[in-house]
């Protein structure tokens, strides 16, 4: 994908979120488009806004972790993913993302015990 496609996606999701601001899935897609477009400050603001939505805590932690991974802050990413899992999320992607973070840090032995 070209970077301009992510920019267009981010703007489209932003418009959609304005029309349906309580849709957690739509908000998450918007944040991911911002992250892929390297709009990290805007992604942080959008994640902060998730607190107004019900059942958003684990999603917010996952998105913060995804942002940290993109910024190559792997230790921070692992902390966010762990917190999302502590929230009781049944999201299997959190486990995959956590494993990816362990891989990036070459902490293979830790993956066996998680």
C-alpha cells in the first residue's frame, strides 16, 4: 500500500467516526490507519478519546501497544499488551502481538511461560 492510501483511509475513518462516535470497532480502525500513516500524535489523541466508550479499556491498551510497536518501543508495547490481557480481553490478537513483541526483543524463553 502507498502511504497516500493510508492517509485517505485515515481521513475516511475520521469522517465515519464523526458520524458514529460510539462505534468502538470504527474508532479502532481509525487509530490503526493513523498508526500506519505515521500520524502518531493524532493516534495518541484518538486513543485517549476511547475512554468515553463502553468496554474500551482492553482495546485502548491494544492500540497503545500497536503504536509502541510501530515506534519500536517494544518494552512499552509488551506492558500495554499485558495490561490489555489483564483487563480480561478474549482478543487472541493480543497474544499474537505480545508474542511478536517478545520476538522483537529476542526474549524467546519468556514466550514459553506466557
